[in-house]
């Protein structure tokens, strides 16, 4: 079997020369590449069409050079390229590359295409993914859809609530904005000596391209803002399967979380109310996420159980689906439908089981504190968490 690999280089991009040393390439204007043809060996001369769509404002022409190379040396002879280069003029939004593949041994080409980025990372594409290539623009208005995706239905479950973030604004019928530094609640630094102040400003949270985007900013030296959004008093859940598709931030001092608290927290306090961290990550370990649960007597120390899931690349490079499968006796954590952690009611060590009660969602990015530590000279801002959808399924 031979493979098709496209290598794209930006020739007229004044900021890309050192991009390989600047961390993951996210949160910039993107040239997205998506496959719209499912060519197979059933046709003597298979064809692949790559549609390039440009988002944001292009102020000067951009030249893309591409080549076709196979894993085996002779593979170059199997490809006829219509052109070596494509010039995208200011204002251009769409372009198409068509490649005729003269090799009837190739099967399911769309599932075996690799794209190499300017930082030398490679991503395998299939018919539901896309890949972004940096251009010289710091606009935060575009997010590509590279990554894992799950179905709108699951056998044995009904969809009971979902947010696909297709509206123009964050729904006040579903969400609240927690504000400030926690001092009003008697927990300055949100109980962890964190540095950020939470706001409801659109600079920290908004709907962009069908995603809920939470942004942590350094507004002044060592002064940080972010957003913490909850469904408390508006949407609460008990048992079922929860899928959250998100792309995460990265960097020292950054702490994103997709989590839940027991709806009775105002009556019993924390940790008696229970806490389910569907996903949390400390940004200095960007290839690892945690799944954690807290419980115990309030007031008193938290008892907790935590599992880890390492990834081959950083969780900021693409969207992943973080799943909680929740029953009266078990909590099961998944990422991209691969289970990595379980706790059972038998592990509560005789403590009251808070996980049989209703819980609400919290989505936030914290900055600094005891965990994960404060930002340092390696940290970069803004940092964003983009949430594509939240879906709650319950057993039929």
C-alpha cells in the first residue's frame, strides 16, 4: 500500500519562521484543509479534491506550495499534480486542489492522508476532520474542527439535553457567570490562591463559529481575567452519559476544567455535595488530562480518586470528546470513547454517596494558584478552551 502525503509551506508569512519553537499552533487565523472526496480503488483514476477555505481577513497574498510524496520511493510516479503552487489573494475565501491518483491499488485514500504542518507535526485526516495552517494574523475568531467527534445518538440512551452552541450568544436560560476573585464567597483566590478574576465580558467568553470559547487573558503584567460558567439553578442532571467535545489550552499556570458539583452544595457544603471532574488539566503537562471525583464530610478534608490519560500529542492540538458514564454505583471516565478511570460506590470507604444526587455543570479556565502553580516566562496568553458541544444522554 502506498500513502499520499501533502506538505504545505507558507512562503509569504513574516511570522512563521520560528513557529516550530512557539508551542502548539492554535488560536490564529487558519487556512483549513478538508477532504470532500472518498476516492477508492474501484475507479481506475481516483481523484481527491481538497477544498481550502480561508477564515478571517487576509491583507496580503499568501502563496502555498505543495508536493505529493509517497512512503515508497516510486510513489512520486503515481501522482499528477495540476500545479505546484496556489496563490491566495486578499479577500479569497475558497480554493480547490484536485489530485488525480493513477494507482488502482490505493484504497480509502481519504482515511490515509497525512498533512505535515510547518512545525513538522503530522495529522492523519479522515472524512470528518480538518487541519489548520497558521498565517500571519493573531485574530482569535476561527477554530478548525480537527479531532474526534461522537454520535448524536447512543444505543440504549435518549438525548435529554444538549447545547451545540449554534446561537449567537451564551444562553442566559442555561448558564450563569460566576464573577470576581471568590472573596465575595469567602474563598479568596477560589480556595486555591488563584490569580484570575472571572468576568462576564465577551473578551473572556463568547460563541465563536459554533463553539463556546472561554479565554484567559493577561490584562496587565501578572493581572489575569477569565470566565467561569455554570448551569447552577438552571440545568441539573442525575445519571447518564455526558459527552463534551473540547479543545484545551496549554502552558504553565493554566488550569482548564469541565466539571460538576452537587446541586445541594448551598445546603451541605463542599465536599459533601460531591464533585465530578469530567476533565481537568494542568497546562504544563499538555498531553495529559485527569478525571477526578471528590467527596467526604463537610467541614472536613476532601477524599478523592483521580485517573490520568496521556495522549500522543497535546490536547490543544485538536478537539477531543470527554465522556462521563454515571450510574448510581459507578463513575466511568472516557476520552475519545476509551475508558481510563473508574470509581465505584464501594470505594467511598463508608462515606455517604453524593453521586446519587443531581449535579450541575461548571466550565472554566483558572490561572495560577497552588495547583497548577503560577505562570512563568514560558507562559503565553491568551489561552482558550473551545467547547463544540455538551450532550447529556439518559438510559431509556
